């Protein structure tokens, strides 16, 4: 009585090893050496799919990634992905999920939730992968531990001496941005050697965002510095301050404008309550005219040691990253909507208007949650309880917190490097 041959599961690494042996010694010899099973017939099939096997993970046994529950929906989502990538538009998993939910409503699919796990399976089924550019990490100074301790001691000393209210402890930072905000990552078909991302051609046309927050979670109105000589005539959304500079940088005049129109109008400032402002060592923050402005509004300045903004600046630690990611999402929506694009006579896409950019800023800044602002100050050791009960928050990993403020989906947010402005000695 013949027994049925037992079927086995073989990893891609094993199959490639058998294929290589068969190429040198023949299929029958490979079957004798490694099996049976695998049989000669099986090895013959493996040799036919050698190139596909090389694309698999070494530990994976097959090409299956589940059966699509909503095949028609996935066909339309894949078409959406391929069309946008063909146009060079960067795509995130969040954009795929948003589009999938939209399509499910059009197809009247009521049990589709658009989870991150569905998106992961969808991408595997259609051989789509997340591609990203590399980045260089910031190097810490050799004596960084001593500088951090000295900075924390200075903060504690000033808080005990002047008894600042939590709402009067703030942080301000300049954030360089461009009119085009292409993503570092995009979904792309597997195997692509070069990945293009479409822009309007103004990714080097920059402006400066001045963001400020206070330790009680308050987000102050942003100041936007555009590279031009005259103030724009376009309508600016309420809650946004606009300044101009020939090079789009912060200078003494910009600092004076920010102090008088933003910092001096934050809650408690009109009562001339003593305040503490944490700044990096950018030169316009430390000039004599700037210091006099701070003295007039009873503001003590704490300067972050050079090279340590990634450890001691709340905006840099937890807030700039989600804000930039939100700005990128606004730009992606703009690039996806061809009805919003203006073109020149030669057919070239114009850059987004100043009014539109300011609206992106307002929308993105409003979307950053207050609780992450509060946690960012504690993470940097600035607003922690003076009795030492919250000192452990300084050592908590805030990477997950900074990404969780963006979206309700379960997948991780995109990575972003912040290069910052020139630093000088503490």
C-alpha cells in the first residue's frame, strides 16, 4: 500500500541553496542530496522561480500574504498608489488608509475599518514597500553630561529664586521650512532602484517658522519669516504673524517683533509677571538689543549649551517633528489635488501661495496636542516638580509620544532630521 508523501515547508534560503546545487550537479542529484522530499519536480519549479525567491525574506516559505477580503477595493487603492507614484507624489501609509476608507464608502463596504494591519497586509499582497532616505545623527559634545547638569542646575536655581508660574516658562525655536515639503519616505513597488518624488520645484525656496510654547501646554501664535523685502498683500489667516527678511532669517528686528507681538501678549505677560524663556544660542537671541527687550518684560533667559538642543530644547525634542510631519501631510494633500495647482504660461507648476502656506501652518500647529507640549518640558528637565518627584520623566523615551500626536492610526510616524541653527559656547 502506497503512503502519501508528506508535504514540507521550506524557507527561501533553503530553496536557493537547493537551486544552486541543482545548477551545478543537476536536478536529480539535488533531489538525492537534499531529499526526497524535495522531489526532482519540485526542484525544477524552484529553479523557474529563482529570481522571485531572491526577493523573499530568507526565513519566508512562500509568496502568500493572505487573501484579500475586499479585492475590488484593493484594486482601486493599488491604482491610486501607482498613479500617484507615477506622478512622483510621495505617499505615506496614512494617505493609503485615508484613500481606502474613502473608496470603501463609495463601494458601500460597511465592515471596512482601514486599520494599520490591513495596510501592512495590502502592501505585502501587492509588493509595495516603504522607501526612505538615510540621515546623519547629531553628534553630542564630549562633555555633554556636565553641560546638561549645569543647565538643569541653572533652571532649578532660577525657578526657586523667582518662583515662576508654570505658564510663564516658555521655549522658542526657529524652524527652517520650504515651500515644497517632500517626504523622506514613500510607498513604492518593490525592486525600484531610483524613487522620484514630484514637487513644484521650490523645495530649496525656504522660509523660517518661529514656534513657541509654554510649560502649561499653551502654543503661542507662530511667526513666519518670508524671504522678501515687502510684506505680502495676500490675506493671512488669523493667529499667524508675518515678517519679512531679505534672506528669510531671524535677526534683531525679527526678535523685537516676536517679543512685542507674541511673547509679551501670552497669558500673564500683560501683568508683567516674571518669566523664564529657554533659547538656543543662535546669535540674534543674545544681542544686547534683544537682552534689553527681555529685561523690559521681566524675562530671564536660559541659553541651551551648543550641540544640546536635541536633549534640552522642548520644541526640538518632542514638538518640531510632529509639526513638520503635519505640514508634510498638508503639502501632500495639496499635491494630490490638481484643482489647487496654478501653472505658469510655460506650463510649470507655481509654488504654493503665502496665504495657503500660512493656512497649512495654522492647521498643523493647531493639531499638535497640548499634552505633548507639557511632557516635552518635563522630558527636558525644565518644568519638573522641584521636590524631585518627576525627575524620572527626564529619562523616559519620548519618541513614541512625539509620533502619537499626529494620527489615530497604529503605524509609526515618519522620521525627520532637524539640523538647527548655528550654536556658540554656553
